C-alpha cells in the first residue's frame, strides 16, 4: 500500500564524483599513507548490519538483482539505485535526465577553497578506499517500469498497491555540503518516536529537514545508510525510543506483517468508507491549501471485553494534531466526566434498581462539522491515494480524531442536542445530564443512561437518531469503559477488570509468573540514583499507565504500590522494574478479584465516610538527603458511600511538613476538597431524580482522623504560635464545619493506612477485607 509510482531518487549530498565501473572482483590491498587527511572524507566501505566481508556495493548489487520470487507478473520491480548527475558534469543531449550508477570506489575529493577553516592535524584520519584498476565508461540505467493501478471500489480514495513492508531499524543523517540542508531520514510518521540530535556544534547555520521513507521508497536502499567516522563525517544516528509494548496496539507495519493482515485491511477499508459516508473530506489541489498540509496516522487496536475476549479489530485514522501549529493559543479544553461522578451514577442507579444501558457514538468527532473560516488540509491516509492524482490532497469538512479542537467541538455539538431534547447539565460536573426520569453521564463518545424502565431509554435513543446522530446501543450496563459489572443473587456488586490485568501481564511477559501475596515490599521505594539501569525490554511508562487506570477504577488495594513506581517513569532503574514485577505477581494471583460491595438497604440515611491518613517523612534515608523528596510526607484517603468505595488517593505531598501534626492536617485539608463537592453532587442527584423513595433522604458526612493533634486543631479552630502559619492555606474548611463532623479513629481501624505505607501480609489482608470486601 505504498506509492504506486516510485519518487525521484534522492540527491546524494556528497561532492560530485566522475563515473566509474562496477567494483572489480579482486579487492586491492593498497593502503594510502597514514598522514593523508581528506575533507570531506569519503563514505566508508563497511557498514553495520551487513554480513562480514560483504561490501556496500555487493549489498546494492544484491538488492537490485531480482530474485526468483520477483519474476511473477504481479511483482513491482524495485527501482535501480541511481544518483542524479551534478550540474558540474556534462549532461546528455537527450531531454531526459542522465542517470549513472553509484561509483563503486569513488576517488578522493580533496578539500576545496571554502570559508570554513582547514581541519587541524589532530583530526582522525580515514584510509583511502582502493582504486579500481580499470575505469570503463558508465552505463545508463533506465527507470523501472510502472505497473498499472488496480481498480478499487472506494468512491473517492483509491487504495495504492500493497507491498510487503521493508523495515528500517535505524535512521541516518546524511552529511550536508556547504550549501545543502542536513537531512534526517526516518522510517515513517507512525510507530516509535525519533529523537533528532543537536547539530549546533557541527551545523550552526544549517536547516534540518525530515524525510520519510514511507513517502520515498528509494530511501530504503542500503546506499542511504551511510555510516562514517564521527570526526570526519557530520553523520549521527537517531535512536528510536522503545515502542509501547501493548499487544493490543499495532502500527500499520505491524498489522501488515501479522497473521490478521487481511482482517486489518478490511477494517481499514471499513473506516475509510465510513469517513467518506460522513462527508469528512473532499479532494482538493495541494496548491489551494492556505495552511500546512497535515499528515495523519493509523491507530489499530484489538478491542476486547472486560474479561479479555476479543471483540473486534478497530482501525481509526487520526490527524497529526501536534503539527497543527496554526491552532496554537486557541482554547481547546473539553470537559470529561470524572470517575467520582461515574461511580456515584453507578451507585445510585444500582441501589434504586433503575434500568441502565450504554450508548456509543460511531466516529463521534467526525459528526461535528468544521467551521468554514478554519479550513484544514490533510495528506491521504497511508495505503490510499487521491483519485485525481498525486497533486491532490484532502480538505476536511468534518472534525477528525487528532484535530486540536476536535474534542471541544464534539462536546459543544452533542451538548446542543442534549439541551434540545430537554436535558440540562449538572452544576458540579458539565458531563452529567438530567432530564425527565432520565440521568446521563457522558465520557467523550460513551454515555451511560439510567431511567426507571427501558421504555424511557428507547424513546431517548430514538430521538437522538432522528436528529441524525449515528450511535449504537448496548442492552445492559454490564460493562463501561473496560469495567465489568456483576450482580450476585444476594444483591452484592462486583467490579473487575480481568482483561486489563491480562493485557499488562502479557505486555511485561509475565503471564506464567508465580503469584505474590502483597503488591509491594515492606521497604519504601526510593529513586536509587546510583543503581543499575533497567534492562527489561518492556516499556516502563506503558506498564505504569495501565496500572494507574486499574488502580484508579477497581483496585484500591494497589493504589500505594502503583503510586510508588509511577514516580520513576522518567528514569527507571532495575529496582523500580523489580517493584513492578512484584506488583504484577500480586495481580496474577488476584486476577479475578476487584471491588465487592454490599447493597445499600437504608435509603433514608446515606453515609459518606472519609478515612484520611498521612505518613510523615516516609522516604527519609530512602532518598538522597539533599533531595527534597526525602522530607516529603504521603497523603492517603478513601471515601465510602455506605461501604461502597467512591474515591481513593495515594500521593506525595507537595508541601514539606515540619511535624506529624502538619502532615496529618495537610492530608485532612486535601481530602475535604474532594469530600464536600462529592456530597453536593450526590445531593443534587437525589433532587434531580425526583424519586419518591428519596424524598426524606439525608446525607451524613463523617471524617475519621487518627492523629489527636490534627483532630483537636480541626475541631477547636484554635490558632497557636505553632499553627498560625497554616492559617491561610489549610484552614479553609472551617467555614464549612456544619457540612461534616470529624471523629477520632484508632490506627488499627484506619482504612486509609494501606494508601500511605507498605504493610505486612497480615495487616494488608485485613485492610483489604475492610476496604473492598475480600
């Protein structure tokens, strides 16, 4: 699915070389004097990645020699390696450009008179390549024939010829001449990210230009992989960072090499057809573009159910919004429902036995139109080409995933329809909507609906479809955002994420590991600045990201362990990778577990319980004494609604506390910033639901504190010489003292203890039983 017509061969940025014959069979053993210095030095004759003893010319000859597998009539010949003649050389009389083969052993080009000072005698000396004995006249190379374009059924975009992708495992910076820009060759626009090194010392006034091998297949030729001495060649390797090691996320090249290649092609075709059916773009000439033409990329993912079963193969084409510099400075914030709102929605829907379902808007961002005064032009998707030719591109008419302002435009677009159908948003969360006998929570393009019966939901969904919105409806609220909801016969609810646990184990290669009883070691985890670097091949940040989503949704028991390892994503050491393995071993043994809660029986009296704790300077002597983190304390809290965990947190405090009382009081002040808005949100839900069973319902908020000094200060509001400096920052909740009450709690009964420090096995299992029910 690369370009049908091979692009022009790249001009090699070396000094012009006279034509020469192919390399002789016998290589001369001649060596130049060791004192000879060349500027610029010629490219070397040996390259990493080639078999021992094989020269670059032999690799080029083999690359351009067709194999028996390429003799089939459907095979596209590879363009012969060629270099355009420099203007200083005589040109042929024919109007067609003269093409000559690359010299096997180019003669030495000594440094000409230039403004740059001559090199010092201490420069590294490169030996001269052997000179061939004979120099016959060069032979002309004709360009490879172009196969005919196959006819496709796509009405606007025609898929280009699909070829087996050739891999590049390294990028090269070609040495520039005095009047040329430095060129960095990278394999493609998707997959791993590439770090372009700094050329300020070598190229102070040079422009760096990126070339993509996917746009120019000739760059894949071994000739473009020049490697030379770093002192004589301005050539630097660009190392790719480790790709995200998620088995469910594929790049285009990975999908084309997989066993499911045909299925992925069908999925990509379905995506293109759906985008065209939505009127997402029209073809336009590139010359008409008034802004930069933005490339896009494919995102391919295996969609699974919460238990890990394969659901479908999802292909989505997204815009490279990071390159849309002409939108910089514009407000693009789009609200997203918080998980506190989602859990509160689920709890009240469950205890009131309301009918629930989920709806998913198909290609949600594409359904919102782009403003006429903000046009965007885009390159055709990889694997497809414009029907009118290579001088055409795509002008977007609808918003596309990846667009910088697409999330905001989609929110405003769908909010206008919700308001049109009689819904109004919450005062505390703009993604929570109320209507007559209906409550809706919006999470980007996924929505959860709660109503007294299925008839109300069906009517609301039908009204959305009449407005022209494309969506799919799930029958039950059995899963939402990767979380599986189960209800037992006794009315007990169980929330699990088995599929995510399986995915993270596969990503780390620990599907067959031995289970562990606790998620973290007893000793706190430090930075280990002098420790050995991480040697594992999996991506540390990707694993931490999946663990954060798991701990923040259904697994409060691993909140502290995940918070520890997340601190070192920037520079992970071997000790940090070992901590992640310990955590994964624990998840291996508790894969089928999650959050188990009992039903709420008394609807007249809802209890909000906040357990808050702090660990004063828990990293002392675990971090460098000169590091401020060694003096930081940790905050941990968990909020229950009638024994149903709603919110929990484990994090280091940004403020360095001077005493245990200050650390505990800071944790209390931070947790109350979550408790009070949650109480107001639940109170609003009870009023908007207009249920007769909730008429006299009262919400009581209770805070459990195990530090006597913090408890006395919070209740008495007595400011002393030792606490007056806390006044402006931490005493804000004194004006809301009638909204909650603070009571003492023993350390043995403090449920937030597991969020602040590692516990022994006995204490951990007791805390887990009291917190999530198992």
